[in-house]
């Protein structure tokens, strides 16, 4: 069975070495695996949330597309397209908006962070917050659900957005029938994080990056500016915590890394170590740099690649799928409508309470019991998914009746497992659990 994997790439200018080692190189390798159907898109709609410079958006889209192609992404073997070339994305965004709970959007990390900053500064909570920022999770969900991606590689800070996409999909499926696959977040715990010139994580915000396609002379100059300590030639040097060594290790073979480790122990001079690092990086990047320069010099060629990728996906998948969804929600031709009063409108199914399990950024496993958009029970954090699932199983089956204390804490036997939602009392919780047990029976 083919696994469908979708990766969004926000166009923010030419990548640096950290982007290459931590994201681009492993993603390109993963896309070449057997049994994987890979989708890569340039998230230019998302870029508009933080960038209102049209020329910058255009140039960044060109540079990022050229970068990924130069690094080995093959548009003939993967789906490679620009988000704005598939307008079905925005139509699906609206359909999902109509089932997305505002309470859930209020808890999105980016929105909450903006509100917290405004509170700290003593200004209106929503000062400077656009609807684009607020609706970012819905647009991201549309990106994923439009092609029913099964796995989405993300950083840990983006896991919440995948959980929200699952929530929107479940709600839509419940109302209109099974249309969406529920995506899974793929968090790679061992993704390489490169240090920058000053030893901190390589980031444009720290101004400590090594540009991916810097000319050879500039690359050498930047590498030689990497911060090192004052130990003289001949003095043994530590590889642990050495930015220079970590950078070398990210590009070197196991044998080369072992040789550099031995050289550190023997007191290699920092200048010589930097020269070795520079030559090793340049050996890998020189052919990529040459391909990048050729690609970025032919913007019309990249435009053809992106347009072709977008049109193919629209014809084969996006248009037919949106036609199904439009029909499902009632956006249909009036010619097919029955005569007024000829048949009764279908009775809407009651919304049953539902348990949702997820993992938070702290690594702990949580659950919640919801009824539509209403939070009935917020579970505590558990150390393993098994412990979390055991509590959910007991509550769903009716095998254990929860006890609620005066503070709204919910207990099973002698263990606290969560807290009631706002405005929920013990009777409402028990009634919801009873409906679940009855429905299961």
C-alpha cells in the first residue's frame, strides 16, 4: 500500500545550511523510498500572513523552488506545486471553516502567543492580529485534507495543527459522511539541528547562518568566522559542544568524522580544522550551487514546472474531490432538486460525545471528551499512550464511574485523571458517558 506524505514549504528566501541538513536533504531522500507518494508544495498563501511585499513573495517562491530542485527534488517523481495554483485549496478552506470550532481556533499556539504579547504590552488583545493569522490552522488543514495525506512531517511546534486538521476532518465526516482521511503528524525526533556561527541554533533571526548557495570564496570566509575557543595549536580540543565539529559531522562520512575527532584530541589548529570543514562542505555543495544558479536564472522554466504540477493535481484529484464535497454539503445543481414537499428533509443525527487523544509539546499524552464544540472533560497528561488509552477505555466502556470533587477534578478510584470543562457539572459528564455506553451497545 502506498503511503501519501505531504510537505509544505514556506517561501522565505534562499535556505541556509541548517535548512538543508535538517529538512531538505532528509525530505528528498525520503521521497525516493519505495511505496511513498510524496507531495511538496510552496505555501505562498501562508507567506501572505507575514509578508506584504509582493516582490519578496515572488522572489522567495522562485528561490525556494530552485533550491529544492537543485538539492535533488525531482518533479517527475513527486507532486511539486505552488499552493496558489490549486484554488480548490481556498474553497475547501471555507467548507472547513464552517465546521471548525472557534474555541479550538482560540487555542492555536500562534494566535495565543500574539494575544499574550499584546496583554504583556497593555494593548488590545487582538491588536495587529489578522484574520489570516487566526485562520492559519484551517488553511493548513485544507492543504492536507485536499489530497487526503496520511502523514505530514512537521516540527513539534506544528503537531497541534495536525490535531486540528484531524478535528475538522472528523467533524465534517460526522455531518456529511466519510470523505477525509485523518492525517498523522510525523515528528522526527532525530532531525539534525545545526549550530550557527555563534554556537546557537542556526537561524536567520539570530543572523548566524551559513547561506546554502554562497559562492566558494564567501563560503570560506563565513566558515572561518565560526566562533571557537582560545586553545592554541597542540592543545587537545573537545568535540562535545564544538559548533565546528558538529557542522563537520553533518557532512562527513563516519571515517572522516573519526579522523577529525582524533585530530581534535591531538590538538589540531583551529585554522586547519576550519579549512577541513570548508573543503568538506564545499565538496557536497559545489554541484548543488551550480544547479541552483542555472535554475534560478530560468524563472520561466520553474514556472512551467510548478504550473504543470498544479494543473495535473487539479485535473486528477482536486477538481473531482471538490465536486464530491460540494455535492455532499448541498452545493448542487437545482435541476436535480425534488419538487417542494415531495420528500421530507433528513433528520440530523444527534452529535455524540467523542474522546480525542493527542500528544502535547511537553511529550505527555492527553485526552479530552467533547460534544460538538463543547469541552466536557480535559484529561491530565500521561507518561505513555497506553496509560492515556487505558483511562479513556475505562470511561468509554462504563467500567468505571468517575467521581468529581468540589474543585471540578475528575477521579477514577484514587487517581485524578482530568478536570471538567467550563460550565460542565458532574451530572452532565455522567450523562454524556452514559450516552456513549448506550450508543456502543
